[in-house]
C-alpha cells in the first residue's frame, strides 16, 4: 500500500497516512509513469512537510515487543505519531517545520505520574518526618484550610508543572482543590492530565462537606468534559476513612453519570485497613468492592496493604494501582507488594504523590526506588527488572490510568507525548544497555526536550510554556506569607 500512497498523494495528511505508512519504507514498485514523475521531484518538494521530527541515537518505543531503534526518528504531525523508524527512513520520507536533533539523545515516551497533589509544591518541607495520620490530621489538613485558595493552587500547580516538564513527565493524575484552576494551568502549560475534583467529608479549602464537594465537583466535570483533549476531569474521593460507604457509593454513581473515572487513596497505611475492619468488618479493598465502588474505572493510589484475597479483586476489576515508593518510604507506610500484584495481572503505574511527602516530583527516582524496594524486601535482585519498571512509568502507567490507547508508547497513531533524554553526561559514558541507564542512572536533570500532543514544551532545557521567572517570584512571595503566618501561630 505504501508505494501507491507515496506516488498518488504525497500531500495526504493525518491519520489515514498513519495507517498507510506503518513501518519501513518499501521500494516504489507500484508507481505508474505519471506517479513516478511526481515521486522524482526534488526531496524538499516531494517529501511530506510535517510539524516535527524527533531524532535519537536510540528510540526506546515501549511498544508491546519492546522495540528499540538505533539511529531512529519519529515523525509527528497534528499531535499524532505518523511514523517510527530509522532516521534515514524518516528523513527521506518527510521534511518537518522543526527537527529535534538526536545527537547524544535518547527518545522515549513521556513519563506518566499516576498520583500527585501538584499544588503541594508550596507545602514542601513544611512538615517532615511524621506518620501519615499525624501528618495529615495535625499538619496538612489544617494548613490547607488556612492557606489554600485558588491563587495558591494556581501558583503551586504551575510550580509542579514546571518541575514535571523539566523532569520528563508528560501526563499526571492530580487530586487537589480548585480543580478548575488546575485545569486552567494544565490547559496553558500544555501537559496532559487527569484532574480530580476532591470529594471529602470535612471542611476543605473549596468545600464544606462530602455533599458540597460532590456537588461542586460535578459542576467542574460538566465545565471541563470534552473541552480540551489533554484534560480529563475525574472525581477524587479522598479515602475510605474521610468518606463513609454511602458517600463513596454516591461518588461512584456521580462518576457513572458522567462516564468519568475515579482516583482514590486505597490501603495506604495499616491505620486505614484497621479502620475498615473496625467499621465494616472487612479490609479496605473488600469493602470498596462490596459497595460496587469498582464498577467503573478506578485509579487506586498506594495499595500498600492489600491482602492475598484482595489482589485478585484488583486484577479482575481492572483497577489501576499507582505505586508511590518514595512517599511510602518517607511516611513509613510500608512496602507495596508490587511483584505479587504484577504476577496476578494487576495494572500498575508509578507516582510521586504530593511534594510534601516525597519531597520532589522526580519520576526517575520513583523508577529506581520501585525496583530497589522490591529487591531488598524480597532479598532477590531479579525481582522487578529495569524493563518492567520502565514500563510502569510509561505504557503500563498509561494503561493503569485508562490512557493506554492514547499515550505511553511510541507507536503510529498514538498522541505524540515524547521526551529526549540527554546521554552526554559523564554518568552515561559508556552506555552498554540504554534501558538499564534510563532506570538506574538517568535523573530529571538529564531530560533535554519534552513534547506533549506534538507540541514542544521544553526545548534543550528551555521551558517554553511557563514563565518560570514569574512563577518563582510568585511562589517565593506566597511562601513568605505562609512562613510568617506559621511563625505567628507558633508564637501563640
Ligand atoms: Zn496522595
């Protein structure tokens, strides 16, 4: 099919062409004389002019076969991946308005951060070294009620997007307050996100109760559903200890009405499991399953303490589990049985959690710690190899959050969420195994360029969609106000 296409309509655009130009370039066997004449035009004229070509000394596609192309390239137009091949193939076929050079650059899918509270960048370092319930009830919830408003969320989310883009994250799943504000920031900075309206049965920065937060959340979903293809509005019921069974059921029903997904904290700490046992006579996941909570798409953050009986429930209900190793270690929540869940067929991605319990948004660190934590826990270095972890941060994570058909791998027809990782730093010299380096060596400082939906958000470490100077100034000024309010409170 390809030779016919090349000859007949070199200017054909978009997805039809994706289907036709699938892999390597076949010889132009089928051209009629007239078509041959067209194909013989000078390269500049005959090649298709598209938006973007990204070159790489290796292209790590994360497709199901784990294909890695040496001296590869990706052709992108209208936000879609048109072709993946060798640089020679791609450049003979297309010319682009912009090309990102592949010199010492590894090309791979953007990272998927499956669980964050983005605006908590502004609470980073305010309260460290505390257990989850102490940290939440005595520090975070009160601080949030006191300081968090729409302006706080705007600045904190901009900070987070800056940090995430800088570190190669292209998609994140957020749960915080003032979701309209989060969505506006994501709209303008160009990232992709599932943004939850938090539902919680206590006074929060943007609502008074479960009923109030669910009602306001529904309004937000109505406003943002179908508005921007990069932004998916979802519900974020906080946890089974901040909402009762009825409220959790009501949230699921509201989500079903909107055909929206849900993100929730599940089995994060022994406290939660004990609370579920005491209150419902069941462990957390059993309780959620018993009320039909998993009847629609669910993203479950943490899942540190699933019982043996609960793991098959997660697999059967296609719950996307998000592993947050750094947060789980810092708050001493425990070690999630990731290897066992993977073996049982549970969909697993990685996340950073909020910056106040991490304390950064570095997905490279999550990859490394995810691998190391399972290995040392099981005293088995073969558990969770680099390839498995890289999948959790890309295609596996995308599947866990319900975007597996759209992003997470570099395959023809998918949305173009692509990053270039610089491999010229001393810690990449020499490189024997690129995947080993990506998981065990690379860090966020190595990310050179970031593309989301075909648009360049960072080019050679220059942020293009966020005014970093303004955001830094605003964040510093807001932090100074928080700092003096805290000092004032401490003096009382
Ligand atoms: Zn969380």
